[in-house]
């Protein structure tokens, strides 16, 4: 059905929101709801006291994913513990999670949830213990090891993320990126470091031999590091040898596939296999390395949200001596603006701007998503202005988004 291509948005905007525990009656049943931040800040725990059923987003069918490899804000384990303790205190007969199968039986569910809860605390406590002992991240990930008994329950197994990555995330959330290792305080430029690295090992061929030996001996961490150094070296060397890059990329891909085959974590496996496919030329992921706008998202949200998002696309090298403000006037009556000054784009309401444009939200969505270019919009008068076209194109030329500069 083309009306639903490529998908139909499933989001239904709530008409009643709450920030504290609340009670309601739904279909004749008492329902208690309490905010319970998890991997989403707006998660809630739902308790049906008459049924002994608890619905939640805290008890996962794997060790909780403190670190998301896709990238996400810090998930503080201490916040999770508060929510899990509440569920345990309810002593539910049935625990239904938003992920995984239900846990049935009060005693069994309680035992499993306590073990799960304590393992999350273990990660936080032992990470802090290691930090207090002055350990850097590499030592910290070796220091914090989950007890072997965790394999007795799927709730504490590393099926979705790995403990060593969670430890790094907890350190970053508490202390930031610097772990006290002086070598990390002022690291060298990657390409220069790679050149010095290769020279220190006796040249490219010797470095490749060491990397090959590491892979053959199952020392995948070392083989991956050396492969990455070799690729960096070749990419920025004068020869820029395609043959050598392909050779070392193949070794790195083999290492990542071996990691994928051995890891218990599904998301780590997926990342490693995806990257390996890209290294081998089977996948082109470049589209994920540019800022992209979704047309449906642009249209569904206030215009100011996408106009103001342009601030992260400003190229500071293009605006060293430029200061100007532009007002967007949408046919819906909404107005918003951006002020370029001091090599940043400051969100404004646009009321005091010297420059202005008039357009529809549909035109703006088509422009941001590349269906139209700025020159298309101006020449067809889908975008109109009382200023000169040169002034408008100059303003947009400072942003790193192709349709705005064409």
C-alpha cells in the first residue's frame, strides 16, 4: 500500500501526562503508574494490584544495556536501581517486560529480579571502586569482572552489550572522558601517530606481519589495533596505496567477524558484522555519516525545531567575518529565526532580523531533504523574499547541507 510506504508512524501522542505516581481505573481495574526512567526517560512502571501483574521497562531479558553502541546519553545505573527496587517491593506474580518473555511466579520472579538488580549495582560499585584506586579505563575494564554465577540466569547474561563497555560508560558518566592516563591528555594527530607507529615497528611489511601473527594466534584486540593503524597510515601516506588499504581492511574485517562469532552480545555482533561488510565493499554506509532530515519529521514538528537544528551544520570557516540574522515566515503564521555571529548560529524568534523569507512547511521539508534546492525554491518563488536573492543565498551558503548551497 503506497499510503503506508515505507512505513506508518506508530506514535500516538498522549492526551494525559504525569510526572509523579498516579492511579487510574481502566476497564474496571485499578492501575497504578509511576515514572521509571530506563533506556528512555519517559518510561513508566504499570502495576495491576488486583491481578498481581507488573508491566515495566526495567527488567530486561539480559544484563541491562548501560552503554548503547549506537550512541546515547548516559543511563545512570543508580536511577535504574530505584525503579527495580520498587518492582521487587510489589512482589508481583507476573512480571511483563517491554523486552523479552514474562517472568511467572512470585518467588521465582523475586529471586531473578534481585539477582538482576544486584548485578547492575555491582557494575556501578566496582567501577567506582576502581576509579577511586586510580585505575585508567583499560585497567578498570580488566578489574571489573562479573561473577561466573551470572550465567545461571538469562537476566544477567551479556546478551545485549558487554560489561567492559558498561564500565567505560559509567566512568564517562561520572568522571568524563579523561581517565588519568597522561598519554590520553594530548594525543597526537591520528595520521602522524600512525606514521610514527609504523616506523617504530620497522616499516609497513613488518607491522603487517605482526598484525597477521596476532590474528593467527587469536589475539584479536591487538590485531584490530594494528590493522586500524595500518589503514590510517595508508590513507594519509603519499603513496595512498589502494592495494595496501584493501589488504589491511580485509584483515580488520576478518578480525571483526571473529569477534562477532565469539561475542555473546547481539548488538556488538551486529556492529562488527556491519563494519566488516563495509570494509569488504558490500555495504555503503556513507549516507549515515551526513546530517539527514526526514520529511515526515520536519512536517510533523514545529518549524523552529528544524530551523534551529541548522546550528550544528554551520561551517565556522565560512563565517569568520559574517554576522546576519534571517527570519523564516511560514504560511501557517509561525515565525522563527537564526542569527549568525562569532562563528555560531544562535536560535532566535527572528523579529529583529534584517533578512526574511516566506515559505510553506512543505517547501521547507522538501528543501531540507534534498527534493528541492535553494535555487529551485527561489527561482520558482516557492520561497519569496523582500531582500536580494544574493543576500539569502549568502546566508545559507554557510551551512554544511548541500540543498542549501545549490
